[in-house]
């Protein structure tokens, strides 16, 4: 029966953040797009109690080694949340798909959301998408400590989303963009710990609330404008706002030379906007490319200096 497991029903998307890294943790709105690449999960029962995990996901070098402890914790948190006791029954999980794991692409959220979907199928439950998303959020705590919730929401629902945390349940709203959003994203080859970077930003905030408040104020104005531009479908304006967001992230100290070099190269090759995306201090950057020709040119330019480059559209 395991060979017949419908892994195509366990797809969970990767994501790229257009606006709102780190500040979303403090209830600022964010705009995020789910990419078309996905993670899937096969769930098999074993004769003896215990948990076996096979990770066949593609990944940048050393990503899975560095993230293994966090990943093991995330899987166990997800299973516990869903009431799956591997001390009482044996479970074998096999992760796959075409989403290449790298810091910033939401690979951790895609993994735990795909796991939640697999449990739902294996145990013949009838979990809603909101319940799948909630399980993904619990799993994300293993990777991120204090997750924003944005990654698991994008992994679950796909599309272009406006996301905002509240004291209660997070608010998310699907956005439509009247044009195809072509993206190039590239890896620095550096795998950063989200828990560590988020914790460092929190420490800096607590040490200087006025400094943090100034950045938050500028970002709030920026993201309000970005929402209007998304509705208008103006890619050039959207790109300029992405550039401004990157400058704020530099001020927040979560960018790095490797990210800044890739952002500069993308802009020089014709991208209408570029910024880091995700955790920062490594990981990924994203470039907005309005046409296939510009997308190809930017990808070629980044390929000269980045270890991995991908072309995609938002799912």
C-alpha cells in the first residue's frame, strides 16, 4: 500500500517574502508569494514502534546537515500536535518534491505542512486547511522558536498573500495580481539559523526601542503603498518598493555582503527591484523581472556569482 500513497495530495509550497521579513513577528503586515515548487511526504506504518525519516528533498550544500536537529524537533512537534505517538506505533516518513531547500524559501514550513497532509491521508482524517496550517505552525516552532506563521500559511494555501499576526489567530488575505510575476531568486550558499537571527533582532529591539520603532514606522508606510501597487499591477513601482524594503533590512542588520552583492548584480542586469528574502545573513535574495528576457538576463548575471539560481513565477 505504501507505493500507492498519494504523495501528490501532500504538496506544500515554498515561499518568497516580498515585504515584511522580521517585522511580521511584531504584527506588521507582510506580503508573501508561494512559489510553484513543493515538498511532499509519504507516510508508512512499520511493524515496530519508532520513527524513521528519509529526507530526499533537494538542498543547497550542508543545509540538511545544519538543520537536522531543528528538523527532527519540528517533525516530532507536528506529530505530537496531531496525536501521532511513534512510541505506540512505528512510522516511516519520506520527504521529497522539487523544492530545493535553502534558507529563505520556506523549506521548513513546506516540510511540516506536507507532513500534516500525509497524516491526514494516512489516518483518514478530515482536517480542514486551517487545521493543516495550525499543525504546520506548531511544527515550525522546532525550526524557528517563535515563528511568524507566514511560511506555513503560504505553504498551505499558496498564492499571493497578505499576512498579519494578531493577539489571536493570524489574518491572511489572498491577493490577486493582474500580471504574471516573474521572479529570479538566488542563494548565497550560507545557511542561517532563523532562531538565532530572530533572537538577535529581538535583543536589538529591546536594547533600543526608538531605533526599532523608527524602522517599523518607515516599513508600515512602505507596505501600505506596496498593497496599493499590487492592486494596480505596476511591477516597476513594486520593484522600487522592494529596493526600499531591502534598505530597511540592511538597517535592521539582517542583510550581509553576500546578499547585497547579489541584489546589486540583479539590479545592474535589469531587475526592476531586488532584496533579500527570508531570514537574512545568508540565505536567499529575490529579483523582480517583468519579462522573460529580463528574467533570463538576471538569472545569467546571478549565475556568475551565486552558487544556486532559480527562475520561477508565484504559484
